[in-house]
């Protein structure tokens, strides 16, 4: 491990924004990074420079921790020296001696100083070659030594840790994500978090038809580990009575109508949570009920945005992501709902569904059930 005194943090899309937005989002990102480091017990100081965030810390865990913060593209543990060639050479030679490669390449970059990148590459390369006996290979070197020379300091590093990407959590509006206890829905919530949206989580307690309260709560706890310190509202609403009424009147349309009931309840909860949209774990065609026809009928005449961030992802991709997020282990064992008919509707007709909804008074039912909501801060 090469000794570091600073970690360079790179971010992507933020740099494309106008000055005001950029400064605002950089501040949010720096705050999120500082919180995550503090929570892990690292001594640190986070500062902002042009197009970069810097973490002053000797702790080798800092680059990995920062790389998991949404909005971070990559991080590098680095040595900071004065921006002059002699000091840069010395640091680069030290790193090369520690790593002991047969071949190496210098990858120079500069901004705001008069030395050219070409000159840095040549002078530092010569020094490393002479002092270590390694030879230069620009195509496939064993060791890459990056030099980023800036006005205030030069940073020398050999490692680039890939970050999560996305936007800083808190830079976008809040979402109400529907979590079922299954594998997909927490991944969907996470995807919106990655895109900057804080979330509240809504679980419909479908007892006696299904019982997935425990895995949903567990998934909420895992998601709360990704918020850089923000608390998550976990909301439960019982819908067993609603399912009973729906399935006894329109058994074949149970799932579609149940989904409309869920959305109407979610619309009520959204108001209370000041959320701006609803999120589900739908993936096109993954199960019989997730068809384009059903989505059309389920969302017809609703008026609030429903986001399906997994819609074009394959099950295998979703599962991989669930493992990476940490929700896979807590959600895989859910049983299916016993109210699902033998032959569920796959090609719902929206006018028929709307008429059934009217007949059953689903909106009033939703308002009544939403009043029974229970909120836990996680
Ligand atoms: P998941 O793996 O998330 O359960 P799924 O592929 O099993 O998804 P469905 O059970 O058809 O699909 O549910 C589709 C989506 O509807 C879920 O991803 C979730 O967003 C929402 N949903 C379903 N059941 C519930 C529930 N009991 N509480 C909250 N949301 C639910
Ligand atoms: Mg499910």
C-alpha cells in the first residue's frame, strides 16, 4: 500500500451544470462524503477544489468509502507535493520503488501551471527509469503512475477506484418507493437514490394473503446504509381487506385492481411524505402480470408519475445489482400472494378495469386504508 495523505475524488455530470447548480451539488456531495467517512470513524477533512473534492486523511479506507457515495465517479489515494518537478519526481520514484515493476508509464495531467504535460511525462519518466531500472511501456505497463499537477499542489497516485456514479443524494426530489419484500423493488429504490432522490419506502401488508413485512423492513435497513446519514421513512399500510373485496368480485382482475389500489394509496402517502413520484420494481415481461397492457391499465387516469427504473433490465442483471447493494440476501425468500388467481390477466383492458374500479369504490377504499398507515424512521 502506497502511503497517502489525500484522496482525490472525481465526479461526472455535476461538472456539466451551470455554476450555481454545480456549486450547490458539489456542496451536497462533499457533505455526503464527509458524513460517510465520519460514520466509519475516519479522521478527515473534506475540501473542494476546481472539479475535484479532496479528502485530507492518512486512512487507507477513505478511497473505498468515498467511492460508494452516489455521484462519485472514481477516487484515488494520492501523495500531495508542491507543484514543482523535483518534488514530483521524488514522490514518483518512491512509489515506483515500493511497487517494483519491470515496466511503467507516467500519465501526466496539468491545470493552471506553466509546466507542460509532455515535460512532466518526460522528466518524471527519466527519473523513475534511472532510479529503479524499470523501463517505459506506454501500451501495457505493469505500473501506471498518474501525476495531476495543479496550481496549489501536485498529486501523484497509482490507483483509481471506480465509484458508483449517479448524482449526489439530495440533489433531486423525493420518491415514494414501493417495496414488497421481493428482490426487485429495493433495487428500484436504490436506482432512484443513485440518481439523487431521497426515498421513503411504502410496504403494503397483504396479510392474510402474503406476509413479507420482515424482508421489506430488512431491505429498508440495507437501503438506509446508502443514504449518507439521512433517515428513511418506512411506511406500512394494511391492504388485506382491500384484496378480499377485489378478489371476491373480480377474481381474474385481482392483480391489476390490487395494483390500482396500491397506487391510489401511494398517492395519498405521497402527499404526506412530500414525495414527487412513485417507484416500483417492474421489469417488462418478468412475470405474467408485468405486461405493457397491464401497466397501461394499472396507471390509466392516475395523474401522478410512476417510475419503473428496472423496466428494461434482465432478471440476472437485477440480481447482480441486488448482491452489490446488499439487499439480495434479505429478500430472496418471499412467497407469492395467495390471492393471485390461477390464470391472472395479462392483457387488461383499461376501460373495463376503470369500470371495475368505479364499481368497487377503490379510491374511497384507498383513502380509508391510507389513514391506517404506520411510519417507522430507519
Ligand atoms: P419484487 O421482486 O419487487 O417483489 P416482483 O417481480 O415480485 O417484484 P410483483 O410482486 O408483481 O413483482 O410486484 C411488482 C412491484 O409492485 C414491486 O416491485 C413493488 O414495487 C410493488 N409491490 C408489489 N407488492 C407490494 C407490496 N406488498 N408492498 C409494496 N409494494 C409492492
Ligand atoms: Mg414480488
